[in-house]
C-alpha cells in the first residue's frame, strides 16, 4: 500500500471516530424533516423517486435515489416509485423494467409502484373542473404566436385572443380535443392566470397538448397528454407525498406546483430542491447518452464506460461503493462538480476490503525456466483469497518448472534501486520461493524471450527461517495459465467539465479514443472458479469484473479500477 493511500486511510478512521463522538451535521433536508416530525406536522414521511422512463438510470439518479430512499429509511418512512410517463413518444417499457432492476440492485425497495398515467382520468377531471371555474381555457394560437405573446422577463405578455371564451365553449372544445377532433398542435388547454405575471411560469401555462401517440400503458385511450407542471404536484398530492425532492432547476416551478395544489384544494405536498450531481469527465444527460448508444459510439446502455447504473454495474462498481459515494458528497443547495476520482476511491475502498485476490500476468509475458526444478513436478500452494483475512478462505495455486511473469517486472540494465527481477538478481515469486535470474535468452531481434532461473527450496514460506528480498512479483504457472481477455477502460471523455464544451464544438468531439483497450492476460486457474459475484483483484494490477460476454473458452474481464492513485480524500 502506497504512502498516500495509507495516509488517507488514517484520515478516514479519524473522521469516523469524530463522527461517532459528534454525529454528522444534519443536511438541510434532514433538518426540514426533523422539524416536520417533531412539530407533529407529519406522523411519518413519504417520498418518491420520479423517473421518466425514457432512458436508463445514471449516477445522478443514484444520488436522487439515495436521498429519497435514504431519508425515508432514516426516519421510518416510505418511498414510492413513480414513473413520470406523460411523454408517450419517448417512453418505453424497456426503460420501465430496467429502472426497476437498477433500483433493486442498489438495494432499495419502493412502497408503491405508480405511474403518472394511473392518474390521467383524475387529471382530466380536474382540468374540466378548472374550465368550469373559469381557471382554464382552450387556446388556438400557434406555438410561435404563444411564444411571441409570452413577453419577456422585463415586458409583460399579451393576452391570447381566445382567452375570453366562455366555460361552456372551453368545455366543448376541450372534450373535442380529448375525442381526437384536432391534429397535434392545433389547440392547447392553458391555465388562466396572468399574462403579465412577474414569474414567467405563471403566464398562462399549458396544461394539456394534443399528441396522437400510442402510450406504453394507456395505449390509444388518450390523444391529449398533461404537461409536467400540471402533473407532478398533483401526482404527489394524490399519493400523499410529504416531501417531494427534486433537483435545483425545478425551484422556479415550485410556485406553480403550489398554485395547482391550492387552486384544486388537494393534499398539500411540498417540493424541495437539491443540487444535481455533476461528475468530472462525465455526461449525465439521458438525451446525450441515448445518442451515444444510437450512434454506436458505445456498445449499449450497459457499456462499462457509461455512467449508467447498468454500465457501472457491468464495470464492477458495487451498490455499497455508490452509496458510500453519495454519502460523501452529501446534499447541498449549490451546484457542484465532483471529482470522479472520489467515486473511484469509494469503489476501491469497498473492493479492497472484500475482493478475492488472484494472480494474472499481462499480455506478452516473459517465460522463466526454473532449471533446478524437478521435471514434471507440480506443487500446490494455499494462498489467501484476501490478505486482510490471513486465516480466511484460500485458493490453490500451482507452481511448476515454467513460470510466466509480467514483462514489466524484468529489466536488463536495471538501476541500483530496481527491486524486481534483473540479471543475477533475486525476487520472491509471490507466496512461494525466492528465485535467481542466471541467464537471459533473447531472440534474433534482441527481445528477451526466456529467463533461466534457479529457485531456493529453503525459502518456501513456513519451511524454515524467513529470508527476505526486496522484490516480490506475481506470476502464473505456464502449464496451468488460462488465457483471458482483458478490457481496459479509461474515461469516456477528455474534458473535465463537460458543461463547458465550447460553442463551436460538440460534446462528441471530446470522446476519448483510448477509452477502451482490449488486451490479453494469463490467469491462475482458480480465477475461473471464482463465484464471489463481485469484482476481484488481480494482484499488483487492479480490480476486474467478469463480463457477461464471457464464454468457457474466452473469459472476459472488465477493468473496474486501478489499485491506487494519488487521490486524497479531505
Ligand atoms: P436527464 O437530464 O439525465 O434526462 P432527468 O432529470 O430528466 O435527467 P428524470 O428521469 O426525470 O431524469 O429524473 C428522475 C429523478 O432523478 C428526478 O427527481 C431528477 O431530479 C433526479 N436526477 C436526474 N439527474 C440527476 C442528477 N444528475 N443528480 C441528481 N439527481 C438527478
Ligand atoms: Mg426529467
């Protein structure tokens, strides 16, 4: 373990102790909830997670999930899963199913599975009610006219010429809209509030638009669909959501959220906003992620380079690591760009404690011939699966007369302080003997192809007095080595802050051409029998997770993350 990592572990421990003595400060949502519970405003809380089923969940959603489910868990409340499915053309049951799978994978269980479309009848009824009270009207203006008449922040808007239709006329037209009499865009239903309102959101917002489209749940029952603002608060209210938590960009919508609830006189849910998660070198807009998938720039939503939950799962990230990460970034009211290394640090923390260890030699290895090894002899070593538990489970590793090592672990003209293998030098082959390099064999191009070595039988661990050498390297027996495919991943983008793509460029211009390098490795046989279900550590190389593309003949391993880097947690 490097010095920096040890340092950060000590800091971690110190922090944990401090937190145990003095509990972590509450975040602003916890403060609100504790006040609401202690004042008796609510007996228990009910939150919801409201994805639109138009794509796969990503790391940003993980933050929202941890907040919504985490708060409910902490305060003995519950969380509904509510699909915000009011955009039939972009939504699909493929996404509905994938979202559920991802939430379960994170370890959260929702109370009720709901859909905005469950409430279409109720929303429609409320719209008629608003029409009859003179609070809504059917507008025939085109989109351009409506935009032009909306005014600006400085100037008031202009009333629509259709604004003073009678409730009876509006009701008739609205029913005709519902019955399919008009084409898309021909008419809309708007709330009648105030075209001069200082908050632009209140300038007669649209409640319904016509869309002759098949809906993944309601089929062809509807050809009018409610807008987000007219839907979200009412859905919260129908479900008696106490704390409706969303991202900051919705704060300008909050007054309208409250207005609909007040105007309809329904259960008063409340909306609270937190800062969305932004990560360095990462894009989290579903629209752009979909484009990457559709253009074949990645192998699919679950490409291990994608920031989607199915992508990072395939990469080998664990739910525990993601939760640790969400806990560390906390909940704030200010937009933040989080260093992706913090996420990797969490993955490493979790895997370091739990991952089984195996030895794998990288492609283009060097063969060692142990010249004093008895011909055909195989010696099996019991090696710990996790060195943190020396008395824990072990795997059996075969040692034979021909050994493969990483080319990077040998240097012919080595400097004095080089402690791996060099001519006439000694190293320990991890878990086994100390060997000495006696002769270097090269091909006609001068490339090293074989090292003739001798082993010292007295250095077998446990055999007698422990003799130490400065270097220990990993290895595999050539006779038992299993070839595996390695998929080495790097950042998908080269720009740290992907919100700063210059205007004359496209985000796709920043795709990292080296984000995937396919290579080979030679593994000790026990690796292929691992059934831990989580990523494993290839000793001295990194963490790897077996990919679903694996076949018995060609096991494939995705690089989850390196063993360490210089990142320090503060
Ligand atoms: P995108 O912009 O990626 O399409 P979205 O906000 O449209 O995301 P939804 O499916 O509507 O995606 O989001 C479901 C919930 O997750 C919402 O409450 C939303 O605020 C939250 N959420 C989405 N992205 C993030 C993020 N980057 N950080 C935190 N929460 C997020
Ligand atoms: Mg959305």
